[in-house]
């Protein structure tokens, strides 16, 4: 019989219980015991819900209060010294690592975050050195396995694999030059042996060991390390399912198929073409093959008939007992359930499957392949065929005007009228900014009052006119604050916006939206990604009136704020029936119209943010050229339709630019701003190495933490930047938008930032 499995499940809870509880704990309104109880209830509900949907292999150990990689660091004693010695509880040390802490005499910044492969999920980067003292401080895998067992659910524990854990980490500041974390593998393996041995003693039959690093080119250099690791772990462990996702194994398959594990999981959603090669590699072995046929990354219903055909191919080659039907990856990237979606039309709702619905799909596919005669299975199969047919019929419709406009794009539309050196002088005269100009990335704190007003508008408790007057007052308040603080290039603060992608999607044709489709971005930060369902166009101006109003209440230059086409695409659930290139170019044309209208409305600078540009880069280098071949032109298409006098900005965060530095330069934005503080400004060395010609604002403090940076701290960062970057190119700004921060910390931080800029003007005159 073919088994079914889910690799991981959303952590938030159907009603965002975990987010609310975690934030209440941070605010001192909830005890640690109460937080633990909320988490336990959410875990129990998830396990029992999956069991009710017929999933055979249910994950445990994948739950997290903040981040699963941070969980491993905390469990294995990979805790930087700066977080120790403050008399903090283990839970508070954990949260300090994730978000920093500035209270009760403790002042420590957060650890670095990075994007989890090519997703919008952020993980907390482990820090290693020669002195790292691995210990198993607690065994989360065993604890949750027993917790599930007590709830009447048998689970397959999930553990991040040792090679990926080390390979995704970084050398700590105290590490010697040239230190590589992977060299710690011999010290780490005994801890994994202890963890896995305890799991086996607890009665776990299988353990899911995630090694996502195997889908990267760099894994080919770690063949020896993988062989050593699993030859040591397999004898003491429950049966190991070596799990890969988000991409294909490629040449790494040659050594993976020889590892002494019991099973192998592959992602057939992101890399369906690898199936034949993988079947051929595992056929002579005893490996169980887990097929990721149900997408863990998108929300469209699975075409069960097509999935069954792929599953049957594997069954015919190696037999039913060696095949598992699974989600392609953890369902972390999808909302919990469609059940609470009441505003989608019946037609729209029939297109989608969220996490719980995907669990049902997995069970149905496995049952059909196993030859089930259950009437419920047959009914679900036929209903799916009907749904897929209806969606395919809808996909045949298109907006001819949009399609024709995309087809009419010419190379001239991608380039500014003059090179940067010419534009810089024209913009200098128009904007009249001082040396080391200060600005912010766009958003200011979204207060309770703003959220309440938005909710009242949605419930029609206030009129559109009343809401607009409220927003105008918020904008003027933000403008006055920036004037008082002494910022140079102002923003309107974005009080009218819910989310940087959702806001634009709601004002463009081609999207639909959920009420409760929350997906984790980092920590307690959750977003509701829009869903692209048809051709995209702009029915009218989106931000122009708000930016014009903001400019009308100040004599200082105002910066318009837009989200870029690549980021809107990457942070939405995209269509599956047309290419990402087509979708991105449609978005770019809509934004091009908006940028042009902002300039016509008197706005002299426009920021088009592309934080997801690097995130969207394919995991395999062989695929980069195709992606960059449409991603870069899409940004340029959106920004190049204006005069030389308009200063274009773009923002990037949590990205390793070494790989695509020339592409960043090719975007030809007049100013870029980047995350720099959490990564110890290591990105600046890339700019020093290659030589960046346009203006740049490396973030001088981390906005994802409530911690307020001191003035001297910012001065030190500015000085470090000026040791690398030409003075005439430097902007001074925070790492990212201030939406999630409180006003008190924002005010103090920005006053310190402006004072540091004034100091720099005097010191580097």
C-alpha cells in the first residue's frame, strides 16, 4: 500500500493563536507557561487534523515559536556569547537571538536573518567558530514526538540535517580567518547521534532528516561530509528519510543514492523533470522513495489525475511498499485552511487548496494509486477532475489589451534617457540634498489607531471620506515629524497600506485576496499573499494622490513609494498556467504608468522596492540567465519611462549580492538601499570589490528588532561605510521600513541617525 505524508505544517494556528500569544509574551501580558499551553494546543490541533484527513506519516518537531533553524541553534548550544550572562531564561535568550533585546539592563542586537532558499521565509543564521561547544540542551524532536503520542497521534519527527545546519551557518566574529563551519561536523555528529538515538528509544519508527542544501550546486563539494554523517547516524537512528525540497538533485543524486539511509524525498512540484533519473538511481537499492507531488509552495489545487500518473510510474518501477505520496515541502508556505474564507466566490474557492486541503489531496492520491474502492476517495477524485477542468476553462480567457501591450515592449523602453552621471547632476540641482542625505525606506509605524480605522472602513462603520481625512492627518503628522527630526528626503509613511504587496494587488486587475490566508515571513510577522489569477492591468492611479498630498504639506522633496514587479510576483501566489516572465512584465507595465504619473504629479523621487529580486534567483546557477533575462528588464521597464530629473530608488534586503552584483548595477537605479547592519556590513565589501557607480544607502540599524541603536553606534557604522564607499555616493537610512516598530523607538532611532549624519558632514567635509 502506498503511504501518504506531509513534511511540515503552518505554525500560526487557524486563528493566529501563536502569533498573538508570542507577541503577548513579549509585551509581558502572557507568562511562559501560558505561551507553552497555547503552542501545545495548536500543535495538537494540527496533528489531529492531519490524522482526520487520512495522512499516514504526520510531522512533529517542525513547530516553532520563531524559527526552526533558531530552534536547532538553541537546542545544540549554538548560542553566541553576547546573549549569555544576563540572567535571562532560556526562552528569553532564544527570543533575544531572534529579535534582539533592550530591557532591564540588557542591550543585545538580533542575530542575522537570511531568506530560506528561494522563499520569503527568513531564518536566523547560526554562528559557529572553533570554540563552539555543541551540547544537546533539550531534545525538541523527542519532546514533540511524545507530546503527539499522548494526543493519540503517531508521528514522524522532523530534524534539520547536520550538513545543512552547518552549511547554512556563518563564521562568528571570533572565528579565525578562513574558518568554515562545515569543519565542525565531527564535533556535531555525536550530538545528532544522541538526539536520534533518543528518538529511537522513544519508539519513533521513521525520522525525517531535512537536507535542503542538497538541491544547491555547492552540495557537490560536500559529498564526503554527507557520506561520513549518514554512515555514523544511520546505525543509531530510526529509519532516516533524507528529505530534499525546492529544487532538483541533479549530479548530487549520484552520491545521495548511495547514502545508508532508508528513504529519499524529492520535490516534483518544483522539479518534476528529475523523476525518471531518480527512479533509475534508487531502483537497484532498497530506498523508499517519497514523491513531493502536492505543492508546498503554491495554493492551486493539485491536478490529482496528473499526480496519480507520476506516482504510478514510480510504483510500477519499485513497488507500492517503496513509494510515499507527499507534499513537495513543508506546508509552512501556505495558509492553514480554506474553511474560513467567506469572501471568495464559489468559483474562486474551488480553484485553491490550503494546508489542510492539501493534506486531503495527499491522502486521495495515495489511496487512488493503492487501488482504493472507497466511495469517498472516488468522489474526491471526480470532484477534483471537475474543478481542474473548470479552472482550465477560465484560464483560456485573457485581456487582449494587456497581452498586446506586453508584445509591444521594445528595448528602448528599458533604458533611462541619459547615463547616471548626467542624471546625478540634474537631480542634484532639483532635489538640493546635503552631503550624506538622510531618508527612510518608506513605511512608518502602523499604529493601533491606523489598524482600527482600516477595520472600521472595511466594516463600513466609517465612510470613505472620513477614512481619507484620517489618513491625511496621519500623513501630515509623519511629514511634520520628519521635518522636526531633520530628515532630508521625506516619505509619506504609508498609513493607508496594509502590506507592501497586498496593497498594490488590491488596486490592480488580476488578483484575488483571502481573509485569513496568513503565511509566516519571520518570527511573528505574517503576511497574506495576493493570488494572481488572470492578466494584470492598472485601472487607475494607485499612490499618486497620497504622494501629492504629502508633497503639498512640505517644501522638502517627497519620495513616492512603490513595490517592484519582481517582488509583487515573488511575494504573491503566482499563476501556474502562464510563465512568471509574462506575469512580471504585465506588472511592470502597470507600475510604469504609476511612476510616470507620480512624476507628472510633482514627485521628484520614486522608490520601487525589489527586496525579492535575489530571493527569486533560481537555486541552480544553470537557471540564472533565464530568470535574470526577464527579472532585470521588468524592473527597468517599470522605472525607465521618466525624465532624467526623477531620482529612482530601490530597496533590497537580506540578500547575498556577490552572485548577482553586475545585475544590481545593471538595474541602473539612481539610489539603492540595502540591509547591512545585521550582516555586520559584509555586503559592503562586495561593493568595494566590484566598484559601484550609483548612489547607495546601506542600512545603519536593524528595524526588525525593537532595540534602539545609540548615536555612537550609528556613527561607527557610517565611518565603516565611508572606509569602503565614496562619500558622494552615500545615503544614510535604516535597514528597512518602520511599519512594525513602535513610535517611541522609531523617534529615538531616527534622531540618532540624523545626528550621526550631521556628524559625518562635519567630520568628512
